[in-house]
C-alpha cells in the first residue's frame, strides 16, 4: 500500500506534535500512547505500520482512550485522599479496582471497547496515576486527605490539576447516562459540594460489597 502525500502530511503533523524533536523512541525507551481520530480510514492503518515498535502502542478506540484519560484522573484523586488519611495499600488497591469497574461501566455504555480498559490506556494508566507521586491528581488527593482545602490543595500543586475539572465532567456524564459511579460521585461532592473529605473516603471504603 502506497502512502499518499495527504497521509504523509497528516502523519508528519501528528508525529511532530506528539513526539517533536525532544525524544527518541528507541534510545529513551519511552512508552507512548497516541490516539487519533480521522475520517480517512487509511491514515490510522499507515500510522500503525510506520510507527509500530515495542515502545509505541497504537489504539483505534477513540472513545475508550478519551474516557480512560479522564476517569483515571478522578480515581487518582480518590487514591490520594485515601493515602493522605493513611488507609494503606489495601484501601488504595480497592479504589483502583472499583475505579476500573466504573470506567468499564461508563465506557461500555458509551460504545467504547472493553479491551481498551485492560491495556495501557485503561488499567496501565490508572495504576500509574494512582500510585506515582509525580501524578498531580494523586498529589492533589493527598493534600486533601491531609487536611488542605480544595483551593489550597490546587495552589500547592502549582500546576493544572486535570482531575478537578474531569470530576465534574465525568460525574455529569454518569448522571446523563444513568451509570453508577460511586467513587466519582463522592469526589464530586468533596470538590463541588463541600463534603467532608474523610466522610467521603469512609463512605467509599465502607460501602456495601457488591459485584463489580
């Protein structure tokens, strides 16, 4: 299959924006995730062929990737809150597991592919964001769990906390679709309805056990 001039222009634009001149896929051993929405069906196929490497994952599920990127930020805030209270690794693991279930429920209701959430765009990114101290959303949750107010916690991060806005967006989306997302709901109430942080955390960890 021959790559057209149009395809190369699109490929060049996307690759330059995503990769630029700052990194080398093979030398820096970076794991990159790219999502592409394009009506020209041959472009994703050509990109997949040209950019395929052990360090580069190419996915076609635009809905699933976008949802994964938003919901993991929300769950990371919850994980940070839990750690801020010193609830421990078991509590964090429970939140990650239940958070993945929330992501899958919402994603499948909106037409995403369930397998997307078992890969880097779902479970992989979720675990990383909930456990890595470089995660702004996790650090935001940690600050909340240690007693800082919402505005104070955002200011202490010193950078954009995507999960703050994502929480409202995901919560409203869940309300419109009728999908149960208890973690998202509790975090929304903390951020936008002044609910006590510890009360919200205890509500999540102590909620009735049910099939996820």
